[in-house]
C-alpha cells in the first residue's frame, strides 16, 4: 500500500472515531476495520461524481451495515459531497446531516437509508435489477446511458437476516453480475463472536446460490481488495467478496464485541489521532489533495464523458433520448379519466379492476415494473413484457418467488435507483412479512406502490391465517404512508391515479378478492383524492353518518336504504384513505362528517381502530376484533356481523343509546 | 410397495381430493403428490398415540405446507384422531374442525397451525430445541422421558422464505439432529415452475448450512422414503430429505401450477375415486384395519411402554419426576410480590428492572428459556445457565443471531412443544421483523413473552430507523395479544407477572432504554392487571384526566403538578395495557376514566391511535405522527413535544376549546 493510501485510510479511521467519541455514541468497530474497503471503493473503483450526486449512471453504494455511518460520513467529507467538518462534529445531534444511521433524505451522497440489518443487500439487488433493465432498454451499441455497478458493504448481521437470504437467492437466479457485495468479515457481532451463532460454510453456501465468492484474507491489503473487485466484474454472476477484517482494529477492544457499539474514550481517540498527527477532526492537505484528484476531479471527468455520450445519443436517437429523460424524471402525465373504460355494470373484484388499470398503465409508461411473491395469478397484478430473467432483460414482471420481504426491500432499491415506477403485490395478510421494508420505504419517501389483494375475512375458505384483521391498522399507523382501500372499479382507478402520481409517499392499494358492485360514478370517485366523500347523501335532515371503506361501502349503502325505510335519514361516506382525508381543510371535513351529528358509525371488516377519531363519544365502531374463519367468504362476512340486519340493528341501538 | 400401502396411499389421495372438490376450494396438488410421504410417516415412522394426542414425548409433525390440510385431515381420520367422515365432508366450512389450513386450536392431532409459508420449519426448530433441552435435562440413562423426533413436510415455497433460511441456519449450527424435514420437491409453485424463480443447488446449500441432504428420486417409493428417514436418524445433523414428487399426480393438471390451488372437477374427482372403488368418502375396511394396527394399536403400545418408563422414573427419581410434571403442566406459582426487591429509589430503565425480574424467575422456574437476536447485552434479557449450544444442551440462553423473524417463529415451536416457558427479546422497532410469527402465536394462543426494549424516540442517537413510532399500534391492533408498557420497576414486576402467568395469550413487554423514576408503589402497581389505574388522584374535583403509559407516566404526573399550580385539578391514569383494560367491568372503567369528564388527554410517545376510543369528541391525543430523529434521547423527546411546557400548553388549549 502506498503511503498516501495508508494515510488516507487512517484519516477515515480517525475522523470516524472522533465523531463517535465526540457524540459519546456510535459504532467505532466497523470504521476501524472497514476503512480500507471504503477507501478502495471511493478512490479506485467507483464511477461517481460528488458534484452530481444524483447522476443516474453513477455506481451505487449501500452501506448495509448502516451503523458504520461515521465511516461513510468521513469518506463523503473527503470526497466533497457537501459534508463539512462541522457536520462531522455534529454527528448524531438533532437536525444534523450526520444522523446515527445514514439517511438518504438528509445527506447527499447517501444512496440508501440503512441501519435495520438485512435491508441493504435487497435494496442493492433492486438497484442492480433497475440497472440491467434500463441498460438493456436504452443503450445503443457504444452509446451507453446506463452501465454501472452496485456495491454493498455488509457485515455478519446482514447475512444472518432472512430477507438478505431471499434477495441473494433471487439475485443469483437472475444472474445480476453487476452486483458486488463486500462482506466485512470480522468474526464478531454485537453480542458474541460469530462462531457462537453461525457456522455456515460461506463460500459453499453462496456458490450454491449462484454467487461468486472471493476471499480477501487481509482486509488491510487494498491491492487485493481492488483485484477482487476487478475479478468480480469479469463474472456473469453476482459476487460476494469476503474481506477478513479486525473489528476495532488498533484499539484495546479490537477483536471483541465491545468494539461494536460503544464509542472509544477520549483518551483512546486521542491516541489514535496521535498516529496520524494534527488536531482532532483535522485532515492533512495531502489527503485532501489525494481525494480531490482521485474522487472529485476524476468524477467530474467521468461524468463529462458520460454527458458527451448522452449528447451523442440524443443526436442519434432523439426519440429514445426523450423517453430516457422522461423515465429518469418520472415525467409522465396519464389521463386516468380515460385510462380504462369501466361502466356501472363492472361488478368485479377490485383486484380485477386493479389489474386492468395496471395493464393499461404499463402500455403508457414503458418502465413500470414490478411483480409478486408467487401470487400474480391471484393478485392480477403482473408487469408487462414477460418475466424479467437472465434471458429476458426487458421483462417487466418480476417473479419474486415466495420471498415477500425481499420483494418489498428490492422494490425500495428499484425506486431508489430512479427510472422505474415500481409496484409489488401479494395477499394483504402477508404484508406482515413486508413491514420492515415498507417502513423503510416510508422513511426514505419512496413512491413504491403495494398492491394487496384478499383484503378481509371475505377471503373465505383459506381461513384465519389468510384473512387480514389488523393489517389496515398496522399500515395506517405508519407515518407518511398512504393506505387506499377503494370501494369499486372507479375508486380503484383513482386510487391507482394517486399511487401512480405520488412522488414521495409509498401507497398501499387494498383490494378485494370477491366481486363488488360499482356504486360510485367516475365523477364521484374523483373525490377519492380527498380521502373521503359523501357517496350517498341524506334525503333531508341527516340523522346519522355511516363511514365505510372498500367492500363495506356497498353494504353501508344497503344499510342506509333499509334505515330509510325505517324512517332514519342517513348519509354514507366512502372513506378510502384516512391518510388523504387528514390532509383536507377543516371546512371540507365538516362538509363530509358534520360535527353536530351524534350518530356516527364506522363499519369496516377489520380492526379499524383509526375510525375512533371520527366517532366522538356517541359514535360506534362496527369492526372485527378476533381472527377470521374458514368458510365461503360471504358466510364468514355474515357470521362476523357484516350483513344488513345486524348492522341495521346495531345502528338503531346506537341511536337509542344516544337518545337517553 | 405392498398392495395395502398402495391402497392406503390412494385412499389418502382420494379422500383429500374429495374434500376439496366438495368444498369447491382447496389444494389438490400436494395431496396427490405427497400422500406417500404422509403415509410413511404415520404408519411406519412416527411414535404417536392418537388416543393421547398431547403426549409430551410424541414425535411431532408439522405440515409446513399448510395448504395441504386435506391430506393431513385424511391421515388424521384414518389414524382415529377424532376427525370423522362428516368432518372431512365439512372441509373449509364455517365452524368445522377441518379449516382451510390446519389450526391447532380446532383439531386434535394438529401439532402447529400452518399456512403462512415459512413458519413451519422454524416452529419445528423450536420443538427440536425443546426436545434437546428437556431430554438432556430429565433423562436418566435408560429412563427416557423425552426422546422424540420432529418431522416437517414442506414445499418449495417454504424454502424460499427468509425466515426458513434463518431457522435452518441456526438449526444446522446447533446440530439439532432429531429434526427431519421432508421436502416435497415437485418443481412447481403457485405462479410458475420453480425454475422460473429459483436455481439454487439444494444439496450444496444445505450442506453448507450444516444439514444433511438426502435425495429420494421417486416420491412413490415409500421404502426409499423410510430408508432415508432411518439414515437421517443416524446423523449428528438435522436432515433435509428431498423427495421428488409430482404435483397433482394422476390428473389432467399434473405437473403444472394449475394443480396447486384449484379443486378438481367433480368428474375428475370421481374418476380418481374409480381407481379405488367404493363411494365418495368411503374407506375400505382393509385400509381402516391397516391404520388401526399400524397407527392406533401400535401407538397405544408405544405410549404404554413410555408410561412404564415414567413410572419407573418416578419411583427412582421422585424429585425429578415431580419437577418434570411441573414443567410439562407449566404448574409454577411464583410469589411475584417478593420476587425482586425494588424500592422507590430504583430509578433505572425498565429494561434493567425487566432483566432483574427475568433473572429471578429463571432461578425459580428451571425451564424458562429464551434469548435475543444478538441484542441480549442491550435488552438485558438473557436466559440462565449459559448459551444453548451443541456443547451445552442445558444452556437456557439462545443466541439467535441476527435472525429476529426466526427467533419469534422458533419461540412458537418451543411454546408448542410444552415444558418450557419461552421468551425472546429485541429492540422494539424490530418487532416489525417478527410480526408474521407473532400473529401466528396469537392465533395459536401461545403464551410467548416478547421483551421489547428501546421503546420510543427516547432511543436517541440511533435515529429514525431505530425508533419505534407505530409499533405499539401495530401490536395493539392484533386480536388476542397483550401489549404491556410498564411505567417503572413495580409496574414491570406486575407486567412480568401477567406475562408469566398467561396460559394462552402472547404478551409483549415494552420497556425503556432510558432510566425512569419509580412513581408507583408495589400496592398501586398491582392494578396493572386491570390494564389501567389512577396513579395520581385529583385533589377535589377532577377537571381533566391524563392517560399515559410507560415513560410518559412520570411526565404526566409532572404535568399534573404544574397544572395544579395553575389551578387545574387533574387525575393521572397509568394505562400500561389497553388489552387488559378492555376486559374490565363498566364500573371499573368508570372509576378510572369517568364519562362525565370532558378534558381527557392521552399522552404517549408513539402513534397511539388506540387512545382515541377514550377521548370522546372533546379529548386530545398527544402523540407522534412522524418518524424519529437522531440525537440524545432527552433532546429528541423534548423536540417532539414531550416536555412539561408543551404538554401543559396543549392541555390548557384543550380546556379553552372545550369551554367555548
């Protein structure tokens, strides 16, 4: 290793340690062990341009081991991504650009929010899928708009996570050769030595999963690290480069779990600094210059070469260039009103109308892509142009296999990459499997569309294990996450419109397995964007309001008609999205649910707790508080109280109670 | 294969088909393909006694591929587990014993509720851990109280799930040699051929994960299946027996995804029946007799031999026999009041008091066992007697590795086994990873204890990805699931009491990372069992009620004191468990939260939607509706409004609004 490389690596180490020691919080171990890997990537390997951190063709880097954030911030500082020394000194402080784990919404140069173990590699798989697809779609011979690698730095924890295993299995199957994972293999995890909890044969396992495995025996040997990466690039498979490192290298806690999560003392931080010289947080001009030459200036050059290529491309292929710009900017304007012709006799399941809408969208937006965890034939949500595979790189349907969690985490990566509008689908009850990745989508503000079908106990025969009860509440409880449960085909259309046009909010479309009648009109359903609207107005003076969503809206309308016959004047509100409703003005809300109405009843075949907010002390929640049952769907629904008679009785009881 | 075996296998097939065809719903493919495996297990392999389906030393069987339920019901019928032909005819009907997927609470002979793919193998891993532990703990030379195998039948879908990969990795590491997984390898899954989504080298992968792999090339060859099982038994590793079968064998849809999830037509079902003769749902006396001899009578004999052993054991080792009985019956009576001595100066984090309680319990209950997903040093929840490992079979701490989901799913298996009181622990935000298994625990009515620490944005520096916001709502939304968030050490004691004494409800203990003052007394805290209680009574006439849980209760008390100084008479209610509160009488509820009080405010550092129920139209929810932030915990809390001044102002605002 050259002297300057050594100095730069030590600078990364010391800067990182100084951050966590100053913050009295952080993870010094990985920074000390993995600094040579990061240095190699940034100065010798990656095609990046710090001046254009969002460049579509940059190499991507995900720090799957997000607890190593201080190391990432150090290299972003040296690489001139906009993080100052003051930012580093502000590590883990309120409103800083240097939070405890890297966050894409806060810090330039961060390619993915990470920290929850297991999520990084799947996100990288998503990026690699996006790259394969876009490269094959747009490149013309030597005019390469897209041609980049995706790199990951992960630790033992990541590889123990099931979601990683799912994603790596799929990546191997798909032959994503431009995905290169660097495995910081230090034999230590938070609680113990790795050998206390894991004894897999790493090489054999990943080779069996269609990955290359390359071992770098000495994590200090940056020549070997670079050589391993070059070897990985020549392969037709994704590559796992296992780099043996020493956690907390050079400290008194080296090689022990103690190095993982507790900052070093000021004394020990100072003694590390002494190896380097200078004041705390100081960077020598030599190291600054080295990064300027090898990252900043090299990056500008690389980028300008690409701009030349793009200009040539635009000249030679103006139509494709325009399309490329549109997909990268996600700049499509779909006329949803005329996208699919539904009529008031289209009494099909919303999964069917949803599928028709997706098919129509796929024709207009050439990079809508997504898939299902082995349930496309049931969810009716399938991408166009065949299955994406090692043989068909233009297929827009991803057969994720029975890998729900990876599906969601990979979708994050596809969305992070840009250029593709991504969806994924499954049975609603199995959103449970995807929750960690959905939360991360929401934190990252990614407009992923989740299509969840089989949305209530009306699933029927498959029984309790397959019938969602609490899943609507689970997703509605997430900040910055839109749950839309349309009542019919028209509402499904506007639900899709909302999901499709979202720029920074993930959206879950909650669709039925069973047929539902069309009850709205195309005009009415436009109000879906307000979250709730009056779908059946009272005749004269409103006695009560029934709120409902999805398949229960038609039932609510029947209830209101029956109550009318009994002399009760009822308004029915279709409430497909509480998230959108909450964004409306007080006036709009008052126009939908008047505050002076006592008798407000919410009916939903779910736990439905979020409706309590609208019920006051005199309203009633008509919901389900137990697990489902196996029987034909209509029988389960009826036995669980979702029938005309029971709901009418329950309403009348409420009115009686309120008159007391 | 003998004639009678063939006939019995065909009977299983036809009975299964007839169930799904009659129900017009179900999964014929697996029943036709895997019938020989099931027949071999029940008649030639397993030590079971249908007359004592809960026998602690029975071999366990989990149908991980729960969609094959009709096949399981067929074999349970033949084996005399209490399922009648009428039950089979009632397949997938309301209130039947034969639901769409097997449910342990509904059907004798079912060892685990299954259906959600991926959960079966981890549950079996849990059973195998329990068996290893109890066998090593109780057996005396030839007097073997515990010595059984755990069998699983799984499909491709199961093996694609990450949670399975996690559990199998751990099982291999732990050398659980009495775990035998039969893999119904038919190359077909719901949407496609397996080869469309997976191309792993099965043998090499699982061998690398420290499993045996045995291939049975012909799934009809029951001699080979039995031989493979015998070979597996002689190994020191868990074994995966890959049995090549034909999905939907013998039908027009054989070998295609169509065989998976749609019932056969009546005509095709009849033509299958013709191969066998007799009327639909008929079983020949020959097959009945064969099962009687080879399952029922053999089972009785096996069982009676074991009873003899147990009697000898009881004679020779009365003390141990008594202990064995106690652990199997879970019949311990812990004096919680005097379990741990806390005083009113014990101002530590509830994770610390929780750890102290667990340590004390572990001394009194010799089979409390559990562990953490690589976070025991942070959650302070550690089992006694060292790590459970291939060398220490009596260790009661399971180092699960960074495998949260498998941890929860394995805990289900340990609880299902009986004999062990199981807990598991992690950071609360990562309960997201465990949700599918927690739901299943709840459906199965298993008293698993989940210890979740780092319970709010007060986690601090680790930032948004590590700070729970919506997790309390997520868990509270689950039916039959108790969430307890104690405010201090005394409440932690009674929270543990509730979790420990639970016989059929899973319980999550939500504990702080940060120190909290003791604010209750040992006497007060007993009211935790009622879910909520008045922790600070108004002085004279109550103007308002503040509800709070966990670390916010002490803040609520401070708020009430400050408001008192301003002339407002406030009651503070500690509400550690909404689940328990909902079980109380109307009178008790009225005594805690009087309905005539207008000014009710709930404060909780979470999304906290479940409090709306108690707020009426004039109350206020003081919660968090965005993701967290990285900074020292007290600074995040304060910036998120959890400080005296902001809450006092907010309360006063509410009072003002309500006076209008």
